[in-house]
């Protein structure tokens, strides 16, 4: 689907039309699987590893504090509920800090360098978790988790930077969804296996050894086979590289090309752009509802419905399974709409974002009225709600690259940083509202607030959201004092 740069003239539109035809011809010559799909496959496993490392403590801490009932052969720590909450939240303290710097660093040094550095260090630290717990108690583990969060803060901005280099505009939503589906796959993997590992002869320390070891294996594979862009890849064919470059050429300014590292970051333009401001709102809206569900629903189901969802690993991972599967269903629908030119890119983004937020808005209201004797219905509604959230991968999640391929990583760092602050605040608001965990009317207020935020957030996105490359994607380069006028004119 062709995207035109803002402010184009009729002449540039004709040129874009010709470029679009050439791109279509190139796609016809290379429409099968290629190196770009393999790179997305590697990113899928990068995000699988990232989320496995992120959520493993939430399962392992149960065995670490109750080893007698899980596996008495391994150490047990007398950590209070307050300490456990501190440990589980400490990851996000570091995670939020590195979001914006990570986008800038990924643009300067390349997405491959940053994601490889972040995940490899995080994997090694994860392997050291049992040792840190033994030597320094919860304080050292807490410090370790903060550092892991700092390392993982580079993951999303780097992934967006790499996708902006590898994904042709027509394949952006599909390839992006395939990569980010690793989030759910990693979560499913940990929730479904950690309980079994903890109760096995190898015990709870192996949760960290296995997940950290997988991260180290991925790091080695990505070091040899990963590439931050087609220009860095030696195995890509000339046809596939032409397909990618021609597709992306239709989005950039017709002005003289400048190396990306010489482009100044237009910070003021970011925060005065309605399209980007509403993208922050959409991302924050999604995180508010998503983390409200995933952190508080188990408590709701236990205290209101009398069903402890955490006691069943399969039931705990079921919402993630639904989201994982539905993300591919929505991706296939998007691909068909795109291939047939049924809708424009901006319409597609708003359509899938609306499916991912407004349908859960309705089901959350319904969930607030489910009685204690309808626990099966509550589980179905929960799975349906989280499953529909998978549509947002084709909505706001890819919109950063639409607005600015040159600064996609930085934009993702900003929105993800703000959104994760929302995901920290949301559970705190729930704790303020729900003073009696057995009172369904208090929980109903929580669901109504999340529904209201879904309604307002997505409405703003539908009204003000855009999917065309913004003028600030190609800012004029900073002049060099020591350069001659002739050299400056070349840039």
C-alpha cells in the first residue's frame, strides 16, 4: 500500500506512482520467503527470550518461598509479600529508564548491536540469580532485576529500528506481528513449564538456568546470522534487497539523501505532532487495560469467583495462548486486505486498534456482572478479552514506523516508556479502589475504569491518528563548522 510523504506535489505523486509500480514488479519477482522473514524469525525468538527472562521470577518466587511443598531439596527463603512485590516490580524500574536512550543508541549504533548487547547481558545475569539469592538475599536479587530491566529496555526500540530497515511497507504489519508474537510465546513457555521444572529433580534454580541458557544460545545464533539492515546482510539476494529498498523509497523525502546518523533528532517536532501524541495515548491505553487484567484478574477470580487461576499453569497461560493465536489470525486478515487494496494503511491501523481495544471494552463491562457461580463464563470472557488485544499489534504497535522510519526506535522508546509508567500506576489504582477483595462492586469499578480508558484512548486515536510519513522524518542535517560550503551543499 503506497504511502506518500506529507507536502508532496503532483510531480512527486507521479514519481511515487512509478515507484509503486516498480515495487509491485519487484514483489512479484520475490513474493516467497526470503532473508527478511528469517530475520523476523530471529526477532520472534529474541522477544520470546526477553519475556521468558522477564516473567520467570513471577513463577519461580512461589517455589523459592515455599520449597517445602514444591521441592524440599532446594533452598527456601522467608520473603514477605511486600518483599515479593518489590522483587517483581524492580525489573520495571530499570526498564523504563533506558527506553528513550535505547532508541537513540539503536539509531546510532544499529539495532543488532543494541538488542544483542541487552539480551546477552540479561541472559547471563539471569543465570546468576540463584547464586545472588544465596549470597545476598532479596536485596541482591532486587538489584539484579533492576539491571536486567535496564538491559531489556533496549529490546523494543531496537526491534522497531530493525523492523524499519527490513520490512517493506506492504509487509510491515504482518512481519511486525510475527516478531512481537514472541512476547506471548515467551510468557506461555514460562507459565506452562516453570511449575513442572520447579517440582522436578532439577528444582527452581533450573528455571533461571534454562531461560538464561536459552538467551545465551540465541545471542550466539544472532551474532552470526542476525543483521540490522539489508545493507549489513551478505546472504540477501539482489532481488529481495531491491524489493525492500524500493518499497521504503516510496516513503522518504525526495530531497538529497543524508546518512541517518547525521540527521538531528527532531525532539520538538515529536512532542508537537498530534499524530505522535495520540500514539502515546493509544500505547498507554493498551498497557493500562492489559496490565490491569494480567496482574489483577487472578486475585479477582480467586476472591470473587472462588477460582484460583494461579494454581493451574494451563489456565494461567490460556489468555496468552488466545492472544498468541489471534495475533496471527488478525495478521492473515490484514495481509488479505492489504494485498487486495481494500483499505488504506491508516484505516487498517485504526480498524485493528479498535478491534483490540473497543471489543475488550465491552467484554470488561460484561465481566463486571459475572456472578460467583459463573466462573467458566468469566474465564471465557477473560480469554476473549486478552485474545482480542492481539489486534493492537496491527494497530498502534506498527504506527511508529509509519510515522517515521528514520526515528521509529526512538518513537517506540518514548511511547513504551510512558506506557510502562501507566502499567505501574494501574495496579496501584486497583489497590486504592479495591479495599475488600471479596466485594464484586469494587471490582466492577475497576473494570469500568479500564473500559472508559479504552473508549477514550482509542477514540482519540481514531480521530487524530495518521499512518503517513511525517515531515519531521527527514529534518535538515546540522551544518558542520569545519566543512566547506561545497561539502555542506552535498548534504
